[in-house]
């Protein structure tokens, strides 16, 4: 069992070949840790920040407000051009 005072965040390992990845993941999991590939690590971090922090909500709000403002400016421009 891991010590509750463990300060280990992550360890970077580069396998000699792609075929070694499942073996490395299995061995790391035997020690009670999670082994991820680079893509899995990136996907997990992105998912965390988008759904577990306020960043994702703020991002969606900014996109919605930008869409509404862009739509209103485009509508005004088309309206002015049509009435000339």
C-alpha cells in the first residue's frame, strides 16, 4: 500500500518500442499507480480542466456571447446594405 505522504506526481518513461507499452502499464498498475501514454495523459488533463474547473464553463459562455455579438453585427451590416 502506498504511503499517504507520497509526493510523487508522475514519472516519465520512454519505452524502447511500442510493444513494451502494455507490459510497462501492467507493471506500473501492479504498484497501485496509473500508467498513461502521452495521448491518454493529455486527454485526461484536458477533460479535467474542461469539466472539473470553471474554465470549461467560462469557455462556453465566451463562445456563446461572441456568437451573439457576431450575429448582431452581421445582421446590422446586412440590414444597412439592403436598405441603401
